[in-house]
């Protein structure tokens, strides 16, 4: 059995440096952070069933992240029976539709719903009936402005206020056996989980004094019943060799070296990057190798086994695509700053002077809604079943994959740094602020995985 129990005091100097690398882990806000997705679900629920019991209704009221023009940003069923079955309460004043059209026309009922949302944080722009569901479309201009301001004004966007009544500590490891890939994966799970818990409403302590403390262990084998008392055991599946389906025996350092080579070859052949043999590039591809291994081992749900990648063959478009787009984003923003320094562009105007209605491209809305609006909910989903010994840190990789895919499409379709014409510069400034917000969310997610952003590639 592989147990980790690390307190803040017991971290190595290397781990402390890693954690402090991103200020997000050192500047935790005392103000409660709103989860926009949950906020909207609760607002819609309260509109139709204000007396219904408090319940996470995200499987009933769905927040979408693709095909938004078709499905709406959020949708919910029209049939009152579905609502009755979900909340286990009778709905006596509605016959065929949750809107109750008995005393009003369909259009009037939809308009009333939209009007009631105008004093919500994220108001609605349109409400449409779609067969057996209702699709709601947010006011994009207002939401974009609010969310970009929230991210850029709050370096700890997405962090939840910690509840001192819930505290945890990690069990210390007395395991002196050589570390294999499965143990290395468990260590990655531990480090990521610990950072995620800093975003949750739990406080980490290094002793058992005071109020009840939840003891946490990350294990590669199911512990015996007698040592499970009051311990939350996070099961971490083994790393397998795809050639024979057995436990991978390759040392982590050798696997990292192999993946560094894979990343170098991919950079040369797929992305056309001229790789040099100088120290700068050697260090870069060393980091990329470590990042590739992190993505390899964490892209599958922690409790499930995962295959190592052999000869660059595997499901991972992963780390190379993620970090290539990290470099793209950093280069684009750095180029803008260079143009300002050279006097080609004027200095970026204050955030309050930006016309965000100019961000009308569909990919711009997908970046804001899918990945800024959705970030706090991502953090919550990763740890929502933590008490029962489960975590979903693989959602971080899925989130990054989606983010960079959307950004990549946007980068190809939209020329962000245009000529210095008066009518074009407001678009440039709005997009630079958008990309600054995206970069912050992007880098916060990378930091959770202990992956450094790439400034060049």
C-alpha cells in the first residue's frame, strides 16, 4: 500500500517552491466566490419552484458548453412531471408545461421569465421553447463584461471561502520502497488534490487537535478494514504497460526522458519548430516531458488504471497541444506589449473604457462562457465526492483540452493584432483583455497540475 500523509510543515523545499510558484495558492480570498453555473441553476429553480427543497439540480437544469446557438446556454425540461419526480414534490398548478400558460399566452410567459432575470447577476437575453425543453440564452455583452472584470480584478477567481469547521490532513508515508510509475501517479494525484482542496471549503492542518479533522490518504491498493477508520482513502489505479497489460516497470525518470523525446519530435514534425541543442531548449523539453507524463497519468479518472505511452503512441494529443497553445497565447500577448513599447499601438486603455459588445465572435463567447464562467464549477466538480473517497481531477485535463481546442480555432479564424486603424483598435483592445482573462484561467488550471506555462516553443 502506498500512503501519503503530508502536512504543510512536512513538505520538502522543492514542494514548497512548487506551491509558491503561482500566487493563486498564496493569496486566497476571504470573500466567498460565486459559482456562476450553480447560481444560474438555483435562480431558475427558484423561479419555478421557490418552495422546493435545496438540491443540486444540475442534472435537471443543464448548463451547456457546446452548440450554444442551438441548445441555448442553459436548458431545462418543460414537462412538470419531470420536475415533480426530481424534487419529490407535487406541482398542482401546472398541467402540460412548467411555465403554466393557463392565464397568459406562451409569449407573455416567456417574456415574464426573461424580465424577472434582469436583476440577476447574469441576465437572460432570450428564451426559446425547443420541443420538450426550454433553452435560455444569456445576455452575452453583459456577461462577458462582468466575467472579464471578475477574473482580472480577482487573482483568486474560482477559489471558495474556506469553512473552518471542515479540516483535513494527509497521512504521512513510511514507504521506503523504490517509486514506480504507479506510485509516481499517486504522488501526482496527491499534489493536485491538495491544491484543489485549497479551492474548496476545507482547511489544511498539520495535527489532530481541536475540532474533527478528516484524515486523507492516497493509496494504490485498497487498505485493510482495520486501518480505514476515519480515513478518506483516495484509490489510485495502477499504470499499465500497453504491450502486455501488466504493471509498468519503467522508472519514472526514464519515462519522463522518453516523453521528453516524444515532445521534441512532435515539436519538430507536427509544429515545424526548429529545435536547438542549447541549454534553453534542453530545459524546455525537460519540462515538457514532465508535463506530458502528468497529462498521461491524470487524464483518466484516478481510481481507474491508465496505460503509459509507448513510442509516442497513445491518446495524448494532450500535453503537446496544451503547451503549444500556451506558448501561442503568451507569444501573442507579448507581441502586443512589444508593439506598445515600439509605439505602434497605444497603451491598453483602462478596463472600464473597453467596449465588450465588440466581442461578438462565437468562439469569443465559448471562451468566456465555457471556460471562465465554468471555471468555479470545474473546481467544485473535481472534489464534490471527496468525502466518499473519490475525486475527479481528470476533469482538469478535459477542461484544458477543450479550452485549447476552442482557443486554437479562434486563433486561426480571427486576426487579433490588426493594423493600427482607428476603427480596428477597439476590437484589438477588447480581444487583448479577453485573452488576458483566458490566460489567467489557463495558467491557474496548469498550476493545479504543477505544470508551468510555456513562454516560447
